[in-house]
């Protein structure tokens, strides 16, 4: 009799526990303690493990008897959770062992075997196997040395891969490996230097500069130290001119000052995180005035989580006041921040709506179909949730400036928080008071309050003591007592204005020759109101410290209106790359901008962006908007849908109505067909129509077409009266000779009445359409092959109207 082959077993411990037995996943091992015991037995499967040793290892603070009892209970639970415990485990009164003769594929063993190879392909396979830290949810002492050893092995494997790729003159491969190394060990300064050097060899000085900025900011934020001499030397090599060390602009200002006066807020955020981390997905909303420190608190939470819970995946996105973004822009930003998890094509196709580059990376992936049904929208929501939650790793998602978030993202956030009731997920959002929030935000927060899924924290101003302490950190020395009281009175405890006032030199009389006084005081306003004059003067003074060339670049960056990358800035700057690199570095060193994401920058605060933009003359604004529009067109020539709203806005601000109308209509079509964001489509169409109405020589046919498109979307959203108004506008603009199009508009008008069950009115409008259509073209009948296009159009409209009339009579009979 032939022996039965053993059932195949596959175990993954890198990243998260995953067991496949006989081709089916084992899903019953949920508790961290159970996972830790299983991992220990598999990793040490070569020898029996003494029960006494295991008891002490897992319960070192318990008595021996209690620890042995705990172990018996845990083994009992493990045996019940495993699909075939007698095959997988060998136990007796003294020892426990994972069956050593059972064929098993263990990702840790496969990783170590591949990492010991010398061929590049095998090393790449090893890196691919390292999906994350060894069992990241386990915090026992026994696992830490093994986890650190494997972490170092992955780092050394990446270093070998980088060297091999560079030796083969594959700079792209070497750069990809170095980026991976920086993500793998973000505290490893030498990895940043390697990446800087490789970008330099590749001729991409801007990318090298961005890496330096990331490195310097990380070192100051995490360790409070500047880059070492080797890193600084590489940075200097990137610049075409040496920077005088005596010039303050040559020395980077601290990326972060110590957080003062926020101990209670931090303690509350830590407690909220612990609750979410334990499997209670929720949202925390930080509310307060502009500059009060909401974003800083969210960033401090992210830094604290990364230190105390390294397995957590933290990603950040933000909303922008500038119009033109298509739906789900923050979600797309989150998705691009980290590699996507392994997903089936059905989910990748949906995600490609937000990340069209997936269609290039996966040529066999089908293009997403237009979103027309509710079930399609639900499938998109599920795909996005699967992509962001992926495995069981804890997630901290930060969304800055909720008041500028689009309604579709807000609707999806509620879905995400309910997608997996046990997900270790915290969504942290900041919300500026005084702004007109989108309708979807109130709906989201009300729904989350009903479900007890949201905590709200109001961030207030600093008190006098904390204000003085912060000012001293910024100034680099204790603040004179005579300056403290007027500074607190003038800033009203708003941290942003404290920092800006000190950096503008207003509390350094020895340098500026002036004393701080009430005339320089600013108030903590919000962007819903114009900046107070004295606050604006403080920010203008900060910008005036820049070199003329750097100030011009800041004005261009402010014109972009959102996060920007070097490619867009350079394309719009109309200046040599070396000059733009040098000027961007000055903006970073002066803390006007900071790095944002893998390759982008953003202003350190919206108020600085607002001040830089307000300083532009009308003529220069139009010029810069035209340059930005052209840069976006050039950079996104193969995927214009995603930026069409932005391009339309820039052309509008440039005073160029014709291209603005074209791009607004394109953005509307993309919003409706790709994202099912009909309200956004309505907004874009109305923007295009406003420009058409302002144009001195507008084209009536174009205006009629846009009115018709707007009417179609309004009809789909059950806004029947506005839809009729849109169709009537289209009719009034059409050439009366175009009877076929007019008849179709009457058909659409009739449909709006029928939707409201006004069947008599619908029939009347359909009849009017037939009257406009008139008699059929002479000599041909419907469907004849030799009929020309105009004749076929006539018959198609006649048939459409007749069908609508038949349906109307049917509903009359039903009613």
C-alpha cells in the first residue's frame, strides 16, 4: 500500500503571521501570545523545547507553577487552533516540538538561504521575501535579537544589491535599492549618502538634494543632531556655489523646535492610539485655529508611534484650498506612499482609477470601466480599503486640513473605519476652525459620533509660560523678561506666529536695532479672513530675508497652490536646473518649505504660501499661472485626466479662458466616468460655463454642448429642475437648423418630467421634440444601409422619442 504524501505547509513570519496548510489558510490563530508561541516553536523546530524553559520564557514574572499552568492552557489553545495538531506538534510531559520531519516552507529560512547567495537575482528574491520585521506584533524579549539580526541581514543584502547594480552600470536598479534601504532603515545616515551619490551619478541633482533634506530633517527630528561631515560635504557638492558659513542662510534652521505646553494633549493622543492599536478602529480630529499646532501634534503622534511601535505603517496626506483636485486625491497620496500589498487584478483595476500608472506597470490589467452603478462604487471602496489595510499591521493614517477634503474621500473614510471592526487602525485628521467645511464633513463626523468611532480634541493657544519657552528655543537663548509679555500679548499664544515673529528678528534687538512692541503684534486669525495686517507684515519680513532669486521661486511655488515636486517647479521656472536647485535649497534652509513625501515639497505653513502669493502683482500672477499650467501639461501629457482640474484652474487664473474651459470639461468627464463623483463634475461644468459667459466672443455651440452635459449630470443626481434649466439654456443657444440635436434635448427634458411622474408634461415635451424633428429625409427609410450620417441621426432620434412615449404610456397605465 502506497504511503500518503504529507500535507504541504507554508509559514510566513516576516511582516505578519500567515499559515497555509494543504492549500488553505489557517485563520484561527489570532491572539498575539498564541502567535508568539507558534513562531518560537517553528523557529526552534530542530530540537525539542523543554516545557520549563518555555514557561519561564513566556511568563518570567510568574511563579514556576503558574507559568507551567499558563503554558498548558496556551498549548491547549494552539492544538485546537491548528488544523492537524497531532501531525504538526509533538508533545510529552517534559517537552514540546514542532514536528521536525514535516516538510515546511518557512519564509525566514528561504530569506536566509537567498541572502547567502552571490547572484543578483537571488539577492533580489531575498529582499522580496523580507516583507517586514519578524512577527512585528510580538514584544517578547526572546524575539528581539532574532528580529534585529534579520533586519541587519536585509540591510546588508540591500547594500550588496546596490553594489552589484552599480558595478553593472544599472543606476536605476542601484537607486531603487538605495531607496529601499532608506525605507528599511530610515535612521541609517550612510544609506542617505549612498542614495545622494547615486542620484548625482545619474545627473539628477534635484533628487539628490531632496534626499539630503529628508536626511537632515530626520536627524534633527529623531536625534536632535545635524548631518555628519561626509553628508554635509556631499550636499555642498550638489550646489554650484559655496555658501558662506557666516551667512545665516547657509545654515539650515532646525526642522523642529521642542514641543512645549502640549503634554496633556499628547497623553490623550497616546491613549487613543493604544485603543485603536488593540483592534478598535477609530478617528481622532484635532480642531483649532490656523497655526495653533494641530499638524505638529499629529506629526508628534506619528513620531511617538514609530518609536514605540515600529511595526506600524504611518502615511500622511493633506487637503488643499486650491481648486482643481479630482476626487480621492488624499487616498491616492496614501497609496503612493508605500508599495501596494499583493492584490488580485479585480482590486488593482479599481485602484488604477486613482493610480493610472498601475496600467503601465501591469500591461495585462484591464482598464477600469466607467462608474455608473452603486455596486461599482462599493467595489471601488472595498479595493481602496484592501489596498490601505492590506495585512494586519497597525495603521496610522494622517489627513491634514480636513476642511479642504473632497466629499468622495470623506464618504470613503466612513466606509474604511467600518470595513474591518477589529483592524488596528487610527485615522488622525486636523480641522481648521473658521473655514467653510464641505457638506460631506458634517455627514462623516455625525455618522462617526453615532457609531462612537471618533474622538475630538480642541487644540488651544499656549499659555504665557509655554509661549516664552517656545520663543527661547527659536531664538536660541532665553527670552528677555521685558520681551516676554508683549510677545505673548501680540501672538495670543499662537505657536506659528511666535516662531515667525522670532525668526523675523523682532525679538533680537541686538541684531535688528529695534525692540519688540505692540505695533508688531499679530493675532491668531484663520484663512477664512484676510491675514491681519500686522501678522502679514511679520510673514512678509520672513520672506524678505530670502535672496531675490529664492523669493521668486517661493512665489512660483505658492502659485502652484499645493504640494509640488522639483520637476514641476523646474519646468515652470524657466531657469537652469542648477539655479533652481540652489534656490530650493535656500527655501528649505530658511524653513519656508519642507520636504513632503518621497519626492515633494510643501510650504511649512499655508500662511507663508498665502503671503508669498499675495505679494504678486496681477500681471505676474497671470504669467506664473500660465507657466504652471504649461508645466503640468508637459509633465502629465500621458495622463491628463488626473490633473485636468488643476490645469483648468491655472489657465483660468492666467486669463486664458479657452484652454481653461477645455480642461474643466475634461475634469468633469473624468470625475463622472472614472470616479462617479457627480457633484464634482457639476462644479467643473459650472466653472466652464462661467468662463463661457465671460468670454467676449464665445461659441454658442460649445456653450450649448456644455449646458447639455451639465443637464445630463444633474438628471443623474435627481436634480430635475436644475437639469431642465440646463437643457433649456442649451436649446436657447443651438442653431435652429440643428433639429436633430434640439429634438434630443426635448427628449431629455421630457425624461426629467417623467422621473417626477408628470407624465402629461413629459408627453407634451416629447411631442414638441417630434415637431422639431419634422418629416423624415426624403427617399430613405430607417435602417437602410445607404442612408448618410445625418439621415441615420434623424431616424435614431425619432426612434428614441417613440420609445420614450411608449414607456410613458406604460407608466400612465401602471399609475
